[in-house]
C-alpha cells in the first residue's frame, strides 16, 4: 500500500476530541514517538492508517490535511523547515546523484518503478523516494537494487559514476528538485494528499457479485459487479477479496436475506466455516463446512438436505467466508 507524508491537523483534531497521543498510538498499533512524528508531518503513514485515524477522531479524511486558510501557521512552517533540512542533508550525501543514476539506468533497461521495487523487496513508495534522492540506502538495499537491475553493486556504482562524469544526470536531478519543491509546499502536499484520500476512499469499498443460479447455487461472474459496499478492516490488504449477495436459501434460515458475505479466497477453511465451493468457473455452492468420522471435510446444505463431498485435491475450489454484513 502506498505510503503518504503530508502536513496535517491530526493533533488539532485529537485535542478537540479530548484523546491522548497514547490512545491514538494504541489504536494504530504504533509507538508514542511514531504518533508525535506523524502529527508533525515527519513520518509516513499508509492509506489504511489514514482511514483509521479519521475514524478514531470522528472527522472526514479531507479535514486532516493542512491548508493555508484555516491551519496553524506553526504547523505549516515546521513542516517546511523539516523538508528543507532533509533536502540539504540529501544534497551533501550525494543521494540526488544516486537517485538520478538509478532512474537513468532503470529507464535504459525499460523497467518500471514497480518492477524494480518488487525485485528489490521494497515498497513502491520507498524505492520512488530513493530515485527522487530523498532517502538513504543501506548496503543490503543497494545490493537488492543492483540485483533488480541485473548488475553487481560494483558495476552499478561504476555506471552511476560514468553517467555523472558525462553530465547525463543533471537534468534528472533538476526535474526531481522541481517535483520535490512542489510537494514541499502546503498546496502541493494538499494535491498529493487529495489523491491519497481518493485512493484510500476507493480502498474502503469492495465489489459485490452474485446472482441466483439453478438448485440454489450462486453465479459469481467477476465481470458483472452488482454494487460496492464498505470493505471490512480485516480485508484492507486482501487484493483478491470480494463479496457476494446472499441469493440462495440453501443454508436455510441461518442467515437473513439481503446479507452480504465477504470472501477471502486465500484463507484456509476449517470445520464450522461457511464457504463457497466452485463447481466451475462461475457457479458455486454455498456450504456449511463439516467433518466426517475420518477427518474428511464435506459441505452441508439444506432445503433439501444435501451432503457435498470435497476431495483433498479440491480445496483450491473453496473460498472462505470471513465476514458477514447482516
């Protein structure tokens, strides 16, 4: 998930709501020091954390960012000073040259940011900051980046030095500086944060599928979304998760009609779970998972009663229901 840094009004809302830093830290599962840095705009947060902060402080997401009309100037100025301080450190340490060199070599190899980040075992945000010259790189990270670019660490250093000597990195550095300068102003940060808010709000939704099929089966056509609903927190980082309408009564009165069932196809089913058992690509049976005397899982349906045998080689056809909206 993309990481975000921005000047914010979290501290103001927290005080207005009478909540302590420790309470917010406990809610997010981070340290007290981390909350202090987040409130000052020095530490990055991800989209899920942003949503949880807004929920905890009972305020709209868009109210969390700073704007020049109604934000405390000390917050804006403090954040600006921190960005300037980091920029000067980066200039002295040669990070801009390193970042520009990595970008030039990556482009020459026709690789995307995502491809290099994933190969180097980094988040997209972290690797992007490295190419922007805004983050230091450990020896281990440099080795991973070298491998992702199909070079040895020594060869990568040589190529970056050669590009610098030829004057091929200055234009990239200037473009990075212009972009960073924009993001180092409240207006630029607001624009970036607005995009982050849109992404976070989109991540709050999950697609719902499911129409009634024959014999109480459910037709799950992933090309035919029926609607979107609020995504449960437990499924925030589950890209493959989806939801289905309860459009069958083959589970009897176990669940109310109009229930929404949230599905995690990667989770492992066990006795007592409710799950979808896919007979083919689109048609599934909604089952209550049971176990026979031999320890073999099977599915149970009612109206009429029906036992569905599940072979050990068919477990990949079972998608577990992990949450229910009644």
